DNA sequence: ATGCTTTTTTACCAATTGGTAAAGATACGA
DNA sequence: TCGTATCTTTACCAATTGGTAAAAAAGCAT
């Protein structure tokens, strides 16, 4: 009688049946596919329903609406996306910690290109739905990391760099391989992209950061 | 009697009246605004008409349809976008030529953020309309430039880099400031973005490329 | 002014969109 | 196996979408 799925669940899932778990999963995966390809406004519920193998009304049984699906997707994404930055260890070797971050970001771009594109789409369109999220979660995390990098620089463990711009450059170069895949694919044989990118970005940032 | 504007003009404008020139300009500018914000599928003719200060049917008097506007915009853009790469001078000083390219790309990202986002949107969505254009125009240009860079490296004038990945990194880092402006704006005071980016990218690529 | 062309508006479509109501089918515990 | 709660389908909407037909209004050369 309760009909949890779509209803604005205040505390979110108290319990979810196996069917609910499976279908919500299918829907979110289908939505990731469609949203990452066409952006929020360009995606349609029909496309998502088709991709998920469910009827449109059935999808609206599990989610309150198109926006609900999109927001759920972005929320889930944020955690996974910020994790590598959180794992930068203040106690580790500065250069190796940052290089590990570069490599993890590149691997994520290669392993989760749809997620990268979903995020890119949202930011491109002015971050209308994820904006507050960025301010609340991303901003303090970047501040903390920038301060850490600055301390490392002051200690002489890294070459002097603007920490925030460095972070931007890492994001830009790694995500480029996912977000601009259609362009990269035209210009390079896709077999050599992976290893080539790894070696190149390693050299680029190692040279930049070695004192 | 001829009604040139929207009609599939084979050789394009033979002559265009002042009104045609003005209104086509207005429409393309409005369309750039809307397409760059919402992508092709997310943009509507009504929005474009509104932004242009013209009625929807009037817009369809000047262009064959939504797609025609989009393609026209992308065609115009490609020339401007590829110009800096074309201007890399094989006779100039290798390092300074590439640094000049970096700075020009960054300036374009700052001066024409809408164009950058229009392009990013198109690529993100798999380059459905500009794909052939990329293969025909961009690919040979990149090949040529990559070969030039390789020659410079072989001559010992540049540090050894994968030329294509270097080009990707330049594109990624410079366009990031336009395409991800919504994110950059959350993380940095917008007054320091411009000069900071310039100094940072100069250091990044100079360090990377200096033999 | 006149007659012609170019431009703009008004009044429409047919298709697609996100979303709903309610009946029907299915699972599942007692 | 029965009853209840969960899940799914069918049959719809109202709003928006890209686009058209045709009349009305400007321009403009003579």
C-alpha cells in the first residue's frame, strides 16, 4: 500500500525489494546512457524506457519524473567522481601522490566515459542541477587539496604551481579522452590512445611538478 | 520571386540584401547563444526566435530548418577554430611557435566561450553533424602539425613528446576555462582566472616542451 | 503613385513530449 | 489458496515541438 519507489522518500529507501533494486538499476543505467549522449533536455523518457526495456509509465513508477532520474544519477556520480581527490594522502610522497591522482583520473575517464560525459553535459549547460552540490562538496575538497599542495610547494617537495589551476589541468587533460572521444577517435587509432595517453600525461605532469 | 534565403542555395548567397545580412546575423548569434547552452536537441526554435527578436516563421524564412542553422553555425566556427593551428609557422622558433599557439587558444576560449561550448556540445554528442568535417579538415591539419612537431623534436629543438597527445592537452586545458566555466566559477574568484590561467599554462607547456 | 518583390505576421498542423488514471497482472506471506 | 501489496500495462492528456500555408505588410525601382 505504501508505494515507496517514486514517492518523495524523505530518508530514501527504508527497504527495497529485489525487483525494485533491479529495475531502478536498469533505469539508472539506461538513463546514464541516454543523458550522457544527449544532455538533460535532449534526452527523452521514451528513449530511457526503450533502453531499459521497460514501459514509460513503469519508469515513472520508480522515479518521480525525468528530473528525479537525472538528479539521482548526478548524486551517485559525485561520490565516485570525487573519491580519487579525497584519497590524496597528505602523508604520502607529494609527487607520487599527485601522479597517482592523475593516473586514477585517467583510468576513470577510460573506464567510465559515460559518467564523464554526463558530468560534462551538466557543467556545460551551466550546472543547473549540480551547482549547489559543487559548492557544498567539491569546493571545500578543492580548497583542502589546494592548501595541501601549497604546503608541499612551500616545503620544496614540488615545483611552484598554482594549485587550483593544476587541478583544472589534471581534470581537463584526463577527461578529454572521454568527453571528446568522438574527436580523438577521428585523429588517432583507438588502440594507441590508452597507453599513449598514460605515458604522455605522466611525462607532462611529472615534468611540471618535479622541483 | 526567387526567395534565396532558406532555399537550398547551391552556391550559397549570390547576393544578400542588407536586411537578409542583418537578420541572418541576428539569427546565427541567437542560435549560438541557445545551442551552446542546451545542445542541439535541447535548443528550440522558439528560444532562438525569442533571442533573435524575430518570429519563428520568420526564422524559417531565412533558414531551411533547425538543423540548417546548426550546421551553418558549425561550418562558420570550424574556420575560426582551426585558424590558430594553421598559423603555426614551420619556419619560426619551435618552442615559441607552440607557446604562441597555447596562448592564442586560451585567448579564444576566453573571448569566444559560446563557440567553444557549441563545439564541445557537438563533440560530446558524438559529432553527428561535424564528424565528416573533422575528418576532412581537422585530421589532415593535425597530421601536418604532428609531423612538424616530430621534426622539431628530432632536431632537438623540443623535448620528446607525443605530438598528437600534446595537441590534445593544449586543447583540453585551454578550452576547459570556457566549457567548464560553471565549475571554475564555483572554485575560483573569476577575477584571477584569466591571468592565473595564462601564467599556469605558460609554465606547464614551457616546462613540458623545453628540451 | 504603381507594380513587383521581399519580408513579416497570423493561423494553423501533426508529431513528440513528460506525465497521469486506472485497470490488470504478478508476487508473496498467511 | 486466498488476500493483499507490489508491479505492469493500456489508454489517455495537455503542452510543446518543428514546420507550413497563405495573407498582409514593407521595400523599392520605375
